């Protein structure tokens, strides 16, 4: 699922949170909060010199052997990835890169980001949604968490309804710990329902990034001849000459995109538009580079 | 409306192809499962009507283009009021061929008449099968060789080839009237008039001419009458110099001296003509050829110029003269001809009333005034040869024994009372074209004059019962002539202010009152007041009697009542009066073409045959008709050609001249727009000089072909469709 080439291209980039998050990362993160808690990760055999307080006495009681507990380091960055798995995301245009549907593109992007975050020992939580969150994996920093995320993404159920607003509200309640929340969706929903969900997330103190994944066909409407359009998600059939309505359709879509962008800006949410015509790595690279540049500018300021 | 290729109209069904394609396209589509369906549905909801309208417009444009091209293939034509399939049927046609003088103009290689004949021939040859036609030759008269349209077109073409160019003016109304007179009686379904002319402006009636307007209205109201005008005129009036007028400076031309010919030239062009030569030619009076007599050169001619040319005549009789100028593109108006009666001697018989108790001297004064050479012969001079007027004095009693025909005029000088027989002789004498001059003095018996002469029409007015005294404003005896209103030829000389003092000199103490009858209701008067006294009463009166004239002086020619005989005016008045009446009502020897020549002949010649010869060598036979007054008249009306005519019998030859109307030399053409204004309701089809007449007539007959228009509209539809499709296509894709 993960293109190693894609991974190789983004692996060098750091994902740095723009907003102030809880906790710290050794050498890379700083946390304003004191204290920390750890999570047990795994056992290893006792080696003389290890700190005795990390000996797992329960295991000694059972096995009369000495094992040291290894813990996951608690990080400041929790990256929550939410991918829209509604039916509308399954559209594949003729110009889609690698013939990826919007969903596949979003899945690939989410997986790549999971790898990147885990690689830098940050935590990733992931979920899928349609008319609500229909799949979820809790955050983890473990490398093997990548597979769990991938499995989640691949097994996302197809649902004809989209309810982004509900999903965002659900998410806001699930994710307590502040971090980055990235939502991958085509956002083909009423902006009025989208806005409160986004606002809820921001209210939780999260840095929210909305990646609107659109197919190139949706952005250019390139159809010729007589075409009967059947709704993938929304009901309806329309027989028309696409050329004759092209401009009007694109104007209508553009109005929606502008409204979405405005809603995001209003709530301090970062908005990224992704065209599936572009390879995932190109989009992510550009995005991450921009974040690094902005973080550097902000640090210097 | 007509379809020249009706079978091809079936291709218009191809107009259904765009519709069929549209329907097929709608049935052939691909299916796309679309994620952004809401946006698409919203778009369609907002724009469906506009989109459908655009689709309909584009489809209509495509369909229209196909239909129009198919219709153009069928070659539709449009002629108001006509509908036919596959061409035109037979027609009845009149070709009005302008053969006026201006058609002899050579604008290029051919004359306008050559072009006109070709056009007429083409029109006749292009007639549909079964058609009938005739030709009307139009100048200022209309002549038709064939009275009704004939289907024998070969004969018509022969007549056309032989049609001559006339020297007449142009009268479009005459030609059109003649054409309508023929066509109006024809009950054909299609009637056509082909007017072949140079559009000379002067030939067209004004738009407000009532008779013309009525003619046009009548023709326009008639069904199925088409007018075609073949315009063969070109150029302008530039380069046309014409001899406009030729006349003698004196009314009476005699052998007694040099005669002066006044020739008026006119340059009808804008550019001055340089070095215009003018030649005068005269004949010998015996029918011999004309010989050059004088020549002049006009250095620069702009507008008009009068040239004086001198000549002498050795003998009396009718002489032919010609004035010629140099060649130009219209030669026919470069020569003008005149026939003049040159007077050798005027024989005058003076009846001296003094022989019967009148005051002596009147006849003597008269003879001295009329024949000064005889009265006062100079040593070594042949007196009879010197005087143009040969006066003979007789007593009244000698009149009965004389043959009045030997004289041109008789003068009654204070004769008391002419006898009835004398009066009868005088009446016949005057009616035959001679003159009677009466001087009324103290010897005159007024009642006898009123009865004897007056009843025979030999008095210009009624004589009063007694002479009256002429007193001026202060009551002093003696008044003169009035010097106003001197229009009569006898006194016209005194209209010149330099000559008026002579007329004002004589003083009259007494005169006979003459009541001159004024005709009622504006009828033409045969009496006239030649001159008045200063108190307004008639002094000299005249009366036309038959072909002659009577002139009466209200005072005698002696010194008893006035000092007139002692004044220079007496010489002028008496000589001019004699010259005026001596030759009587002379026949007009110089006429316009197409005018009738009238020549009086002795009554004994009535019923005899005279031979008439025209300038082109044609001959015809004429028979004189007896008149009322014991005379006979021979008439020749076939005078379409300019030149000299002769009417002859035995050893007697009468000569005449005809000339074209001077206005015909104005070659200015009328613009087609101006012609159209003169044809309200009658829209002509125009044929230019360079166009194929038969083809243009066929177009005019079937109507204007519409295929170029339809094709242009079809192209416009396709262009509009392309542009609209481009404009309505989405941008930035």
C-alpha cells in the first residue's frame, strides 16, 4: 500500500506542529506542561546496570526471571488522521494519478503521514467516517501501529451518506489530547453543517488541517458528447451536454470551494486542496515544506 | 415567386438532418457515475432553460443553413405578382425604340442607335416561344411599322434592321403612350414593354405632368405589365457643339444688296470648344448645289455665340442655305438649313385718289418713298434695277383694266369710294396672299368704305362718320405716334430707343377714327393695332384676310392732315408696311422635323399630282386639296428627316427645309433615380448598355434570382452558429 518511493521522498521532512501542544519531545518537542506519564511498550531481559525500578516483578513472580519494562515515550504530537470513506470518495477520474480514486488517494496520503509521524516517534490516531465515524484506531507511537492504521483505512466501509459535521463532532469528543487533526474528504456536504464540526475541533485546541481531495474531473468537468450522469452518493440522473453546462457547473463548484475555504479560514483551520491528478508525494511534499517554512518564520519571529 | 429548378427543392428535406442528429445524439450517450451530483443538479436547475434555448438556436441555425442551401439549389426567383414553376410563358411585347436625333451620338465605337438596335434585337430574339411583339419607333412622334404584336418575329427583326434614325426630338410620353395603346388592347397573360433609349433628360416629362402621371398610373394598375428600360446612353454633353439657330437679320431678303445671316452656335459641354469653324453655303436659286459663301471662326466657344455671315443673292426665288460647323460626336446637329424667299422686285400699284378730287401729293410721296430711284433717277443709273420696290401709280378709274396678280401690293391713297367690282378683286387679291395698304384722307367716303370694303373684310375696323381733330393735352392741334408697345413687325424697328425719335417726329392734326373689334372670349384676333396716336387711338391698323393682309393708316399720305410725308418715319413705315404685306401669309419654308409642310398652289392644280422628295432621296406623291378661297394646298407630313424637301410638278419646284429641334442637342442624361421618380408605381427592370439584354429580361420576367441571397443567409447562419457555439462554449478549458 505504501509506495516506498513516496516514503523516501517525505521521510526527511519533519512534521512540526504549528500550534502549542502538550508534552515535549526529547530534542525536538517542548512542552509547557510538567510531568509525564508513560505507556508500557514491551519487556526485555535484565542486564546488570539497568534501573531496578523498571523490573517487572509480576513476570519474576511467574517466571523467576528478571525482565525490564520498556515504555513508550509520551510525545507532544498526536496526529489524528480522519479519512472520508463515503461513496463520493470512490470516484475515479480518467486523469487521476495512478488511477487512484479520491479515497485511495486519501488513504495513501494518510498512510504516508502515519509513517512519517511514527518515524519521528510521534503518535498517530486514525479513523474513517461517512455519516459518522465508522472506524477508529487509538493513538500509538509504535511502529507496528502503521499496519493497524493501514488495515483500518483499507477496510473502511462504503456508505452512501456523508455526514462530515457529525463525524467532526464525534472526533472532537474522541480526541482529548491536543494535537494535529487532519481530515481527508471531498467535503461534498453543506458548508453549514461542516462549520460547527470544525469549530468544535478547534475549540478543543487542536490544530486542524482540512485536506479537500477532489478528482481532476470534478475540477475541470472535461466531458464531451452526450453524457448521462448518475449520482454516486446523492440521488439523481441527469442527461446533458456537459459542454453546455460546464461553466455553470464549475462556477457552482467554485462557490462551494470558496465557502469551504472561507469557513476554514474563519475558524483558523488550515485548508489544503488536493487534486488526485497530482501524485500524493508531490502534494504532501509541498505541504510539509510550506509548514516547515512557516514554522521557521514563526520561530524566528 | 418562381422556381427555375423545382425538382431540386426536394433537397430541403435535408434540413431534418441536424434535428435527426440531435435526436440521435440524445439517444447515444455514455454513463458516468458522478460524485459531485448535487452541484450538477443545481447547475442544471438554474441553467436548463438557457441551455435548452441555446441548443434550440444552434439547431435552428444549422437546420436553416441546410434548408437555405437546398432552396438556393432550386434557384427561386421573385417577381412581384407572379408565380410560376420552371420558367416563364409567352408574352406580348412592344419594343419602343428611341430613334431621335440624340441616338445618333457616338459615345464610343457604336452610335447609341446601333446599341439600341442590338438591344431591341436581343430582346425580340429572347422572347419565349409563342410570344408576339411589335416595334414602335419613338422620337417626338411614334411610328409603328406593325400595328399589333405579331408572332412573325423574323419579319419584325427585318423591320427593326431597316428602322431609320430620325432627326426628331425625344418624347418618352409619346412612345409609352403608343406602346400602351397597342398593349392595352391585348389580352395576354404577360405583357411587356421594352423601352430602349439613351435616357436623354429633355425627353422625359416632369413628374408633375398630369397627362404623364395618368398614363403611368394606368399602366401601373394593369396586371402583368412589366416595363424594361435598356439604357444605351453614356457620357455627358461634353464635346457637342450644335448650330442652334439660323436666321436673316432682315425679314425681307432681296437681291438688292448683301444679306446678313445670323448663326447661333451652342456648346452643350462644360469644356470650351476651341477654334470652331462656321461655314455658310448658299445655292443659286435654281436647285443647284450649295456653294460656300462665307466662313467664320470662333476662337473659343462656351455657351452660345452668334456669328454674322454675309451673302448675296443674284436672283429672286427660293434659295437654300446651310450653316455648318465642324464634326463632333453628334454630327446631325452640326448643320442647320433654311429656305428663304429672296425677293427680286416688289411690284406695288398705287391708286391715286387725287385723280378723283382728292388732295394731290399723296401718291407722289408714296412713290418717292417706295421707289426713290424711279422718282429721282441718278444720271447713268438704271433706276429700275436700283429699287427693290417698283411702284406704279394709276387713277382709280384705271383699276378695272389692270391684272392685280402682276403686283404684290396695292395702295389706296385717299381713294374716295372703291367700286364693288374693285372691292371684289381686291378681296380675292388679298386672300390669295397679297397685300392692301390704305391711306385714309379727306376724300374718303366712310359709309362706302364701311359698306364696300368693310363687308368684304378689307377694313381693319369700322370707320367713324367723320375725321376728328387731334389735340394735345393743352388743346393744341397736332399729336404724334405713341412710342410704346411697338411690337408689330411694321413698327418693331422703332422699338429701338435710337430709332424712336423718328417715330415721335410726325404731327397729326386730323385722323379718321377706326373702331377695331376686340374678339370675345380670348379668341385669336385677325385685326391688330399696329401703332397708336399719342392719345391712344389707333393710328395704323391691320387685318389678316385669307393668306394676305390689309394695313390701314388713319391719315393720308399727303400733307393735308399731317407732316408725316415730310418725315423720315414715312419712308420707314411705308417701306416696311409694303415689305410686310407684299408677300402675304407666306408659307413657312423652314420647319422642324415632323412638322407638316404646307404649300399653296393655284386652284387649277387641285387634283394634279405633285412629287415630294425628302433629304434621303425618298419620293412620294401628293395631291393638292382645294381650299375655301379659290386656292389649293398641298401638304407633306412625312418630314422625319432634317434637310431640304422639294414638292414639284412640271417646271415648278417648291423647296423647304426642316431642322431638328435645337433642344435635342442637349445630351444631358437623366439618372435612373430621377427616371424612377417619374414612374411612380411602375418599377422598371433596368438593363445596362454592357449587359446581356435577353438574359436580363429573362431575369426581370421570372424575377430576381434569390439564390445568392439564400446562399449568403445560409453562410451567415453557419457563421453565426460557429460564433455562438464558440461564445457559449466554456472558457479556460
